[in-house]
């Protein structure tokens, strides 16, 4: 078969066939009497083998080695091709992301484009100082997606704080993107997401924080509860009480409970929840076993605690002291009666703490 017919049937141009021949990659089996190249069936098969390997991204040199070296094993080359392809896809994906973010900024001219590019590069810098400067100087030209991504990957506390400030200041709606971060398989990313949500005002961030109260990650639940407590959302009470029991940010949790205890009903609910975890069996505990408190305790059970913690009452001495201390800033008769009972507690640390708190209440 002559070169023209081969080109027509294989789809490989005559010029490329001659190029293969010049590289020693393909040699026609014969020549006609007039000196024209003549290709055999085996030559045609080799052409298709060459094109198949080219489709995988192999260079012509690699193809020649693969076809002519009897000792060649393809596994190493295929593994290398996989790595190169992944790197190329990652680079192309990164480029596509940058282009989309530039487009989202709606630049009016090339100066705007260059400004967005400069900020995006600074946010991705290896220098924490450069990232922090970029966060503090970020304006409306920075797409919210870029800020959210930077917040979720940032490991330096100061830079992360600046990025959260920039995101809150931007006024752009990054809430939904941050909420997706709560489902990340990486614990650090989940924590960054919930802390960023906590610094955003409005109904939508609050709604996501409410949902986070039932999150399987105890750290996410804790940050959500602290944020909601300062916003006056009583749904956070069960998680805040559990944080005191568990000793995780217990001082902040107690402060949040004192903020929530702004009316008599809520103050009594909080005091009842604290007393029920103390497991004192006091009259005060009996007085507050209302449906509301039962719901609180049920929620405490649902959000979960470490194995060995009882749903009603806590026997560990440090936890009982923390719970007693948390009654300090809870107003109302329920908390006062509980402290009176606790002043007679068999645990001296609890009794001394309750006595001291009673004196402070009497002084005020």
C-alpha cells in the first residue's frame, strides 16, 4: 500500500508518516519499482500502535522505546503519565478558578484585572505577612469565593483573623460557601468554617449555626453554641451546659449562659439544666423538672458526651465545681436555692464555692 492510500485510511498525514520515518519510528517494509514507499499490513498496525500511544500523551521518543525495547515495562511510564496528568489538571483547574474570579469581579479595564490578579496572588503567597496585608487591604474587587477559600485554608491565627474580618467587612454573601466547609473531612477546615460563620451577622449565618449545634464534631458544636449564646439564641443552652461538664471552653460557655439568662424563665431553665447535671438530688433540682428542662436534658443526651458521662448528673468532682461556678451569674430563685443546697454538699470544693457565691449574691 502506497503512502497516499495509507494516509487516507489511517488518518495520519503523509507528512507525518515521513516524519515518523525520519525519526526511525516507522520504516516502510518495501519500495516499488519506481522507488515509492510501500507499507505492509504489519506497518499499518505499527502506525495504529503509534497513534494509540500518542493519544495517551506519550512523546514520540517514549513511543519508540515502548515499541522497540523488549525489556520495557509500561507500568512505570503509565504511573508517570498519571502523575503528569493530575498535575496538569490541577494547574488548569487553578487557572480556570482564577479566571472565574476575575470575571466575577467584573473588571472595567486591564488595570482592574491586574489589581485582582495581584490580590489573588498575595492571598496565595507563602508569606504570612503578605497574606495578612492582602486580607487587610482587600476591597470590593476581591471575589467572595477567594476570601472564603483563603479563610478555610489559612493556618496562621493572625492571618485567619484578618481574613475573617475582611470577609465580614465585604458584605458579600459567603455564608453558603462557609457552611459547606462544615462538611469538610478535615477537622481544622470545619473549625475555620464555623468560626468564620460566627463572625457574620444576619439570619442566614445564624441559621447555619443553629444547624451546627447538632454537628457530630464537638468543636463545631462548641463554637456554634458560643456564637449563638452571645446572640441570645436559647437553643444553644444544652450544648453550653455540656461544654461546662466537659471542661471545653467552660469559662466562655458560662459567660454565654449568663448572657442568655436575661429573663426569669430562661434563667430558671439554665439553672435547672446546671443542677440536673450536678446530680445533687436537691429540692431545687426537683422544683425545676419542667417539660422545658426535660427537653434540655434530652438535647444534652442527643448532642452527645464522652462515654461514661451520665445523662442525669455528673459525678466527676472537677465538673461539679465548674457547674457550681456557672451558677454565679445566673439570676433568680432557682439558682439561689441550688447554691444554698450546694453549700451543704459533701464535696468540700463544691460547698466552699457555693458558699462564696452566696456571699457575693447577698452583697449585691
